[in-house]
């Protein structure tokens, strides 16, 4: 609500709708970047575990498995998987919250 020079109150609906649309689009954009960032972190940790398993070998010429307890990058790989899951789920929840809030404000 705004108060005019004559003391009457009025609502600038264009400003309200622009604000709601900006809030929804901004929330969706942040959620998208959060999901992408979590995926990049997960992929980097996974590639690191694969590479270290191929570089570090056992006796007899065997190579380490990606999930072997002897692989030093397995902890980073597990942390990366958890970060990817949490970032993805948190981003989805944040995007849904923003969009549901916009829908509720419009109704």
C-alpha cells in the first residue's frame, strides 16, 4: 500500500507482481546453481577416487577398487556423494518453497 498526496491509500499492482515474479525466479535460479554446485563437487570426488584407485596398486599388479577401504580417496568420494545428495535435496526444497510462496501470495 502507498499513500498518495491526498491521503488516499492505493496499491501498485504492477510493483507487487514484479516483486513476486522476481522472488520466484531468483529462488529458482539459486536452487539451480545449488544443484549444479553439488553435482560438480560429487563428480570431482568420484573422479579423484577413480584416479587414485588406478594409480595406487596392490601386490601382484592389481589395482584398487573405487570403494576399497585401502583407497585414500574413498572418504572424499563418500563425502562428495553426501554433499551432492544434500545439495540436491536442499535445492529442490528451497525452489519448491519459493514457488509455493509465490503461488500463495498470488492467490
